[in-house]
């Protein structure tokens, strides 16, 4: 069967197209990276190709499945998003009861097509409990069920989940690179100011932005490391370098040289830990405790 609609100049889309043409597309895939819109559109292209009833070219664009899928109206293609848990004001997630609802529905036979396809947008907002509730289904799904998980980074997923899905990487989202840098700078400033705040809860509050966002933590730690190093240079009388933030001057004023050195070393260790796939929540906890401990060091 010939598959159309994919960008064959893209190694990832070319690989997907070949897998579909060979009839060997995995039952569970994780599409990582790229812009959210690009991930969503690729998932929809995959779903249209899988659900088409043509035996020669998919999607054919004319069968009832293709027509409904092209208008996002097919009853057997579920495009899901995280949502808030009832009676709670927390951020939208794939909480465990929501995941169990998805899993339960996947065992119900399709309405019209041969397959039932679940597309999970922002799947990286699924916590460890939700991921564990998903494990058995990812390993042994119903014969008619397929899952396409979309995320900015795979790093938030348990290794047990990653071992049960096929990963497709779309690369960096170039349209957000500048925005991400600015976000990292702002996060670094808040964490840096919190290290010497009278209330120890301030650093926990500042580090809360990294929960379920390992990419932001990865972008922020090098900024923090350079900020602490710049503060140390100022402390030694070397003056400010380049575009050093005013925060570095404040750190140099408030903290000892020993404290600043300890903060820079802690940031470096946290960066190394993330590169070795350290647990996100444990890394955030280490950040809070190690930074506060280092900040109390005297000459």
C-alpha cells in the first residue's frame, strides 16, 4: 500500500511512512520535540493513514473514514488533552483516574473502523502514577487499539514507559528557542534571589516552575551556574562580564565567596545529574536543599 501526505525529506516522517506502507506501524508511539502544532499534525496524518479503508493508497481522501478524519469527526480517532481533576485547582494533567478511563475505553470495540486510535496531546503532563496505570495497556493493548503520545521531551517518562513505546523525534522547536531562553533567564533569577531569602519556602516556590518541565530545568541550570560564577568574579573584584544580570551583583553583595563557589558547584552537579537521566522530582529537591545549604556558608 502506498502512503501519501508525509514529508519524505524529513527522516522521521520518511521512516513513519515506510513503516505504514509495510504494515508494521507500532501499536504505541511517542512523538517527541518539534512545535506542538507539528506534533499534532503528524499524529493526525498517521491516524488518517491507519484508518483509511483503501488497499492501494492511504489516506485516499474519499472513503468515509478519510472524510470524517479530515474534519476531526471520526468516532474512532480520539484526540485527548490533559484536564483538571474535579474539585482541584491544580494544572491540567493526565491524572490516574483519567488514564484509567482512557485505558478502559480502549478495550471497547471501534465504532466504524478496524482500529481505535488515541492521540494524547501533552502526554508529558502525565505523572508517575498515571504512567504506571498505563503500563500494562502499552505493553499488551487491545488488538484494535493504537496510542500516539505527543510530548516536548521524553525525559519526564518512566523508563518502563519508554521501553514499551517506539520513539520518533522531530528535533528542536526552533520557533520557541528565544522564548525558552527568556523563560530560563526569568526562572534563574527567581531561584537565585530565593537562595538567600529569609523564608526557606521561597526557593521551593521558585523551583516549582520546573515540575513536569525538565526542559526548562535543563535550560535554567547553566544560566544559574554562570550567574553564580559571575557573582564570584564580582566578589573577587574582577568586575562584571558581558551581559551579566543585576542578580549577580546582588548575589555578590549578599553571599560569601565560599557560598557562591558552593552554589556554582551545586549547579554543575545538577547539570551532570540531568545528563545521566536523573529523576526530575529528586533533582528539584536536590536543587532546593543544596542551594540553601551552600548559601549559608561563611568565609
